C-alpha cells in the first residue's frame, strides 16, 4: 500500500516533473519535505518496482525520427539473452513479452532505413534468429496515461 506522501510524489512526477537542474529540490519544496527525503522515497519506490523509469517522452517525428514495432519469435531458453541484447540499443524505447508464438515485441526509433536495417541485421547476427518482423505503423495514436493516486 502506498502512503499519502508516496502518492503525492507519484502524481507530481508523472504529470509535472520539474524541469530544472535541481528537480528533486523543487519537488521537495512543493511537498514541504527535504530533498534527501524525496530522493529516499523515490529510491524506495524504484526498489519496490512501482517506478520503473524517470525520463522524458519525446514525439519521435518532431525530432527527426521514425518509429516501428518489431516482433520476434524467440526460443524460451534464449529469451533473457535476446532481451538484454535488444535493450542494449539506445534506439529501443521499450519491449515486452507476450504469451504468443511471437513472444518479444519492441519499439525502435531510427533516423533512416539504413540505420533500421543495420540494427535489425546486428540483432539477427548476434542472436542467430532470422524471424524478425518489422511492423511500421500505418496510423499513429498517442495515448496519454496518468494514474491519479
């Protein structure tokens, strides 16, 4: 269960994270606590896996990128290693497993077809998995999800 202060922190950081060289100091001031207390709570929420990541979300097209969805069929015994490899590419924004024949899906940002092909070829080469499907979006839907706690 989350306490009141944890909920307040989560509400602020998911909607109005302070853009500053000292964001946690600003966050702490809003909550009338010390910066070290704010950081302590956030670290605890990360350890509990309530917070997975704190970072910006960009609109890829507005900054010169294209994006695509990739699906792969990975033997279960290779899945962990393949996920680690996929995660090593900074162009991968997130990935998720599925209970399906194609059990690994991830999104990939790229600046050119050449860059996209280079990344996919590296993944094929390093994993020895040839079944990689590039599924570019035909329509783009941006869904904003904020949890009011």
